[in-house]
């Protein structure tokens, strides 16, 4: 230890997380990487994974400090360029010269220009690898909650109210599994927890949470639309709300906002998904690689939804919409 201190070095910080069905251990001399990962996925933190980790990521500065080197290891780690350079997930970041921001040292090592990389880029690279090793898990752009022992998907386009409604249900005492990406274990059709820190938009619902926010850690961050939002871990906001795996039984497809909330049962067709495009997102790996593959994924999602109790939703206030969903799920004998 003394020799390391004399050379100006220090042991890397370490943290472990459970993301869906995969464990990842991150060892880092890049403080901002672990800080960012923990601020966003702190509710997924677990004790050190050790030899049971599916992925180990070592993050270091490459002299003279302009680049971050991400080296991945583990029994199922794919080639990094296959996992990272997917049209929807990563190329949204790379409007300019891809090679200026991201290069590959080898098939398991990334080099990222820390000055040129957009915010969240390094964390997104790590998440791309974590999701890529989970062949038996389907990731959807959807919120997910647990009500009366049942897993529930909330599907809708961006800004359709998924995050607010999932938090509204957590505020009513229900399990929170995630408000951004839903993870479904296909073999058992279970909804897995993948909680990410909430980004609360200013408005009536956020104001109703101010007493809770005063008692837990939170910070103001810029949103993708340029507006300021409040970043807070859901486990801090609603202690004990982050749930475990649940059998997936319900899906609510968010249509539009209305004067009053309304819900009606439906039998989803392929058109319901292709019209909304809500399950395809830059947060999901492997979308956009080929039209044929995307069509097969849409068909698999349609088959999945056909086995669930599905409803179309017109959203009213957060409390009104949450209460309707709660009554339907809680009032049905499973």
C-alpha cells in the first residue's frame, strides 16, 4: 500500500450490481463512472459479486488521461463492438465522427474520449454489455410495477406518463421494478427488477413529493429536452418499494392524456406495437440491426402480450390513473 501511495496510485473503487438476470462488478479508478452508475442504478446495488459475476468491468485512465479504458471480462461477454454499436442504443450519441469518441483496443476493450463523449455515454456502454449477455431476457422500453403479487407492464411512447404512473403506484404502496427499461425472463415469464433513478419533471406530482424529497438524497439535473428535473433513487423516495421478480400477468398500453382517466380491455395486435413504436428505444440493445430481425421481435412481443390481460389507457391525473390500474389488478382473481 505504501509503495502504491508513493507512486501516486490507489486501489480501484469497486461496486457490484444486479441488472436483470446478470451480475456485474465494476472496479474503477475513474471516479465519475462509479458515481454516475451508482446515482442511476444504486437501487440495483448488491454485495460484491466476486467469482459469480457474469461481467467484470475495469475502468482506468489511459495516459495522459484523455481516454477512459473499459476492459470487460466474464464467461459470457460478447465482442464489445457487437454490443455497443447498435443503431438505436449507441449511435444516437455519435452524431459526428464515431472514431473520435469511441475506439476498440480489442474485442473486449473500449477506449472512450472523455472530453468528446456525451453525458451518460460511458454508463450506456456498460449497460449495453450487461444487457447483451442476457439471451434469455427480453428488454422493453416500458415501466414495470408489482400489484397484489402480479407483475405489470406500463407501455407507452416517450413522455406518455409511464414514469409518473409507476411512481404514483409506488407512492400507493406497490412494488416498483423500473420506469425506463422492463426486463422479462422469457422461460418463466417473470418480470425482473431493473430500477433506475427517477427523473421527476416539475409539476403537480413532483410537488406532492416535496416532503419526501426533503428527507432523502436528490439532485437537480438537465433533462434530454433541456428542462431541469429532480434525480432521486426510488428506494430512497419510497423505502421498501423496490420489489423482486414477479409473474408477468398484466400490460397497460398508454394511448393519450384525457380530461379523465379511462381503461378498456383489448386484445393487442401487431398494429398496436408498430403504431406506438414504444418498445423500440435507444435504451434497448439489438434493435435496428435488420428489418427482418425487428419484425421477429415485434411478433414475439405480440405473442407475449397475447398471454397477458391487456388494457388500453387514457390517462387522467396521476392519482386517478394509478387508482384505476390498482383496482383492475387488485380486484381480479389471479
